[in-house]
C-alpha cells in the first residue's frame, strides 16, 4: 500500500512540474495501436446508422483513438498487464476545460468487442464534444485475455479502472499534454456496477483518494445487489440472458479464489462446453446464450447449486454477498461521497429493476447526493440508448 501511494504521489508531482515529454512511467507500458477517424466511421464501428438523426447532430470532429497497455494487478495482487482505449478530439489542444470521462463497458463475451480491440465504444462518442474518454478493458480481455474475467468482482474492477486512468495521464504526459483531474464516470449494465466499483475503490483506498476528483457518476442498469438478483433469478427460474449466470460463477470463482467444484454448479451441456463457449472469448453473449439454448436456471445449474446448505454453494453465495454494493436494501461498508445518478429500465428482464430502487433508497437514507431516473416500459437492451442520450443531455446541452 505504501509503495502504491508513493508511486501515485510521484506521478502527480511529475505532472505538475514537468513540461517536457514524460519518458519514465509507473503505469503506462506502451501504445498498442492508434488511429484517427471521424464520427461516421465511429458510428459504423459501433454498428449504428451514420445517417441517423442522432449521428448527424453530433459535432463533425476527428477523433484519435489510442489502444494502450498498462500495469495493474490481478485479483490475487500479482502484477499484470491490462489494456484499454483512449478517445480524444484531434483539434482540441486543451482537454482540461471539458474534463475526463471514465467509460466502463457493459458485458462482452468476445475479446474482439472490447475497447482496445474494437477501437470503439459508445462512451467514446463524448470525445466528439471535447472530452477525453478513458475506456478500460476488464481483466480477462485484451492484453490479459488468457485470464478468466473476474465478472462483477468489486475490487478488481475498481483497481483496473483507477490504474487505467493513471496510465492515461502518463500517456498524455508522454506527448507533453495534460488531462483534467476531474472525472465523470459512466457505464451501463455491467458498466453501471463497474462505475460504482470505481467510485468505491477510490473513495475507500487512501493510495488513490488524492489522484482524482470525481465530479459525478452515471450508473445505468447495473446489478448492485448480486445476492438479491441471483435469488430473483432462482425464484423465477428464468433469465432472458442466461450467459450472465455462468459468467458470475466463473468470474467470482477466479476473482475471490473460491476453488468451486464446477460439476456441483453447472449442468450439462454447460458443464462440458463452458471452456469453449465462455473462456475462449470467441463468442458474443448473444451467441453464448443461443448455444446454451435454455433460459431456465434449473436446466443450466446443477441441483446442488440450489442447495443453500451445500458448502460449495455457500462459498458462491458468500462471494455474491461480498461483492454486492447493496445487500437487501442496505449499504455494505461504504457511503458514496460523489454525486450519483442511477438509471434503470422498469421492465428489465436481465438485471432486475429492484437493484436500482434498492440502491437509491439505501444511498438516500445515508444522506448521499443521489438521484434516480426511471426508463419506463423498456427492457434492458432497449434502454441502453436512452441511458447514453440522458448522459449526453446532462453533459453537453
């Protein structure tokens, strides 16, 4: 901890005093690739219609996208290289006035979808307005694709996001530029939970507290109470995106070193095929769900997984609870200080709406600066564009 704190303080001192290009780095490793594109190419990359009303209304600026490799640590505390992408407008020399956006992505299955590989992410659109957008891959993708993705692991998620931001500062220092110390955080679905993981990590970790000023957080459609969400799926025996269940099991098994007996967690054919379907990172979440061919948990999970007295199951449920930001309507071990806006679709069948209602009530009861915005009548995927439109209206109008 002391070593990390000294490293961060030294980085901040260098940024404040040194005007020449920075050549020695503590987080930034190297640039993997870079390119300059316009808004229409970015729209096409994001599989959006470049002639739509929304994209025609966006500023017509050229954006530089830089894929970087940086140093962080894995869930066990060992050094590891991770990756991510940085987006910024080519014509704007001063990025400090607009600020920096940490854009944390939703659930991906395929490695070629993540920011450093795809060189495109929805949050990157905000660079057209003058923002620097920093978009980390989570561990398990990009430079660390040989690792299991620690899905919804709070500490690991917060760590990689914070270290990516410090690496981004060093990247800009290497080209004799500075970026804003002020951070706006946004993310949808898994990104909604990841945005609060980052906030918790920074606000509760003294080594990082002084490294950033977090202005506000936009968290959309995230699962903040993992144990309640999982129990909801079990009770209903249904998930419209069943891939999230094995992702949770495998991710927390790695992230929390649970050493689960997977034959007591997965039923066939998932048990025989999860290495190819999930761990290979060759398939999108929709493709994996289609190959699983089932939405009922009782046909996805082994019978022992529903036995709450089973030692194996108890370890998994304990991890779900430990990685919940809210547990059955109560804050766990942290009270947010930054301004938070929570958004959620009221008809969500992937991440239960109750996550956001519960988090809102818990944060509000604790005196936090929190607001809630419902997206009525829509399911999870359909509400995504409305989340980003809401953020855009708040930040650039």
